[in-house]
């Protein structure tokens, strides 16, 4: 491989940024082309009037291997959620935590009326088992739905309905628990050994840090430059046509969203069936005490958002000093308009906190994300495309080559860079 080899990376999400950093770090001349005005892909933060709004409810799993490898977590100034969650329904709230990591919540968890002692013991047993499971082995072997997996292990309907459906509804955007059990095992394992957190400056700080590292390695980032086509000239050259001109390269990494990646590469195995959500942000006067203990509020009822997130309680930097910031996430693409969804969220909160006055409740922002992650039914990971599937010196990087997550995106970026470097060195 010559030091003058040139690579183009198409797409400035997490996968594209990680691929660019590793390619540039190996001595290639690399240009990243991003159609938006900023990098980040689905991981973005909007700042307005002293508030920070992430693009949908997103958190960082601190124990993801790729996260620990690719990011400086100390520099991100993380704000961590407390373990577990608060289960909420009309006139009722209860705490379910991990007593090993939060001894102060032992009593509330032990006497939680929404989860039986048998299910609590099953949770402890499953944690013990998965802590000893190699993460690399989880996506190998047989597969089934989360629902089937947990029922086979004796978990009750009550536990699934009160906790797992809303909690994993937030992670997989699939409250029916029809998603692959591999996603459950991987996330449950990393939750047992790490935490979920957000950077003090919002989730957009993650791609911002990666972009700084890309520039430090000498690569170029061009935003506002949409790629229109990727054409293989021969086995050692590719032409990339973009809105701001043409580029010739020895290798191209396509790291866009799945539908765009399929259009650019012609790889039919790229999944394009997606799951969406609507996340709304609400504000209240800071005097309103919701006492969440920095935990998610899971909706165990039938109406309202899947979960309410106490953003400013976890990360005070998300809101001005005199306000608190919450979000409510609705799964799928509800027909209701923004005002109706906000009314549902307020009604849910009023039913969970009947003794609190929610005067001053205000809807301040909505993020509609029609393709938040690709659909992951059992077995899908066995048929996902590989990094080298496109013709010629064109490579794929995106969570859709692994599994839908920040871990999958970052891991794919590193693997794409490794494949490029191996092939150019031959």
C-alpha cells in the first residue's frame, strides 16, 4: 500500500467518522463527504433557547466495546442515569433498580409490587449468566424473539408487561418484543456491567469528538456535499460523483443510511425496513419535583408515550436553571399531531403524579424520526451484508452490517477501514 492511496468516505455518521479516522491514521489521503451541513447522521443535538434536544431519545451504553475504544469518555463529561427504571401507571409509581450497583434502592426494589420475587431472582440469574458470556458469541448460534426467549426462562406476563415491554420498547422501538433475542442479550449484558449516559453537551458531542479526531489525523470533511453515484472504473479505481464535483479514489467506503447505501451500491441485502418514533420535549418550572431518581419513567399503562425521560435531572446542562426538561417517546409513526401527542403526555404525567401541579407544562420541540433503526426480527443478523459485498473497491460501513446500535455503527466503521487497508496492501 502506498502512502498516497486515496479514499473517499460517503456519509458522516458514526460509522463514516470512525472509518475515516482509521484510514487517515494509517496514512491514506481521505475525504469524507456528508450531505448535511453537520456530521453525526442520526446522532445529533439541537440547541435552542438554553435547551438541548437530541434527535430522538438516545443514550450511550458506556460498556459497549467500540465506545470504550473509539471515544474519550472523560472528555465527553458524561451524565449517568441511575440503574433500572420507575414503573408508572395511573396513581402508581414503583422503583426497580440493581441493588448491587445502587444499594440505596435495595428496599424499593425488593418490595416493588409490580415485579414478583420469582422474577427478580430470574433477573439476577440472567445477569449472572450473561456477565459470563462472551459478547462476540451472542450473535452466533440460534435465534428467537425476545418474548419467546424470556418466556422460555420462566419470566411472567406481569414482568414482561410492566417492565420489559416499555423498557425494551425504548431500546428496540418494538414493544411487542418481536425483535431478535440477540439484541436483548447484548444490551442486557452491557447494562449489567456498565451504565447508560449522555454527554453534558448532548449526544451531538459524540460525533463532534470523532470529527475532531478525524481532522487531527489529517483527513478532510466536506459537509453540504451530497453523493449522487459511486461507479467502479476498474478493480482499482472508483469515481464518486457528488453535488460539488467528481472524485477519483482507490477505495470508497459507503457509510450512509440503509436506503441510500442500497441505491449507491446495488447491494440488495442492505435492510431497508425500518422502525421509527416521535420524541417530544416538554418543559416545566424547576419547582416541580418529579422525584425520578434519575431513572426513566416507563409507561406500564395503555395510553401516552412509551417512556418519559427526565433529561435535566440527569444532565442539568440540557435546560436553563429555572426550567426542567422532559421528553416523551411514541413508537412508530402516530397519526396524531404534535399538540395531541403533547396533551397525551401531560395527561399521563398528571395520572402518575396526581398530587403534583403541572402548571407551566409546555411542549417545546418535536423530533419525528421515520427511520430510527432497521427492523431486527429473529435471524436477520445472519443475512446482513458484509463489508466487501459491493463490486470493486467499494466497502460498506453502517450498523446494518452488524446490528442497529451505536456499537454496531462504530464497529462497522473500524471493520470497513481494516478491509480497505488489507486490500490496498496486496
